[in-house]
C-alpha cells in the first residue's frame, strides 16, 4: 500500500521515529528533502554529499536515507542525448531536486556553467553554498534576456491545477538547445509544448519521476523490478493524477 501523508516541519521528527516499526519506507518530497536528514540514523553517501534525501528505508528499527533523484538525473541527461560539455545551463529553483541536478552537473566536471534562478537569489546562494562555492555557478532573480544551452525547471511552475505557467520566457526558450521540465503532472506541460514548437529537445518530468520511482522500488525491496511493466503502470497512474 502506498499512501500520501502531509506533514509539517514540527511533526516531521515524530513521524520519522514512529514510522520505523510500521513502514517499510517512504518517499520524501518538498519541503522536507533537506530537513529530514537530521532525524535519520543513517544517510547514503551520495545523499549525504548532495545534502538531500527523497527516500527513507526502515530496517531493524533504524532509518536510512537515499537520493533516487540522483539516479534519475543521470538517466535524464544520458538517455536523451543531452551533452553538458562546455554548455551553459539555467536552473529554475533551488530546492532539493535542484541540489541533485547541480550536484550531478558539477560532478561531471565538463566545463559547464550554471545559472540558478530564484526569487531570492541571496538565500538560494547561501543554502547551496556547500555545493557551489568556488564553482562556475551564479545566482540571479531572472533569466530574462539570458542565453542558455539547456533550461531545467525544478519549480512547481506549470504543475496541475495551475498548468498555464512556463518557467522561462520565450526569448530564453528560443535560444536554447534543450529543455527539461521536472513537473510530471500534467505529463504534457506548456513548457514542453513550447520547446517542441520551437524545434528544441523536450524532456518531460514524467520520465524523471518514473526513473526515481524505479530506483526507489529496487532499494525498498532489494531486487530488480520489471522496468517495462513498471513504466506501463506508472504512465497510467500519472495520466490519471489530474483527474483526482
């Protein structure tokens, strides 16, 4: 059984402690991907380096944090033929998934420049400083008039039921090579449609969502998962999300 539970920051430690004997594990989403780490007994090395957890597995009365977004990020670039070498990347957002994307790009060390767009760039720079200090990363409030090779949306802009939003202006989209929208509901966002209309590579958030979900199941159940069957079921579930 998979259920959704809304938690405030205040009751997060109570949930983490109480879940050890009642849940095999659980996914973690915004805004708790970073703050949950201090309540876990163990954190996987990659998740610790990134500074964000999106999966917790309970075993033997102890909790272990993982970051399956990292696996999805690797698949996202390599699986869509997007090269990072010498490219300029604009990332909208500075939350947990943005941390993972930035970590992966910097880990590749391919002379990639990163611009992080945030409503509060000073705050974003401060909370990401452990990853970005001394690296080719700048923070700004707006992407207007900038020229970037790859655009990545790590914000809820365009998510159902407010699906009319686009995270980057048309002036920015027209100059890019590829765009990645990590919004998965709806599966077909206005950003993705705008990219394709202009002949750009468009990567949809549903693929990222399924990749991290697949890795989550592998970790939780400690076995390989039938990928084709999983994707077929997951696409159907994602497609029905906006109706309920």
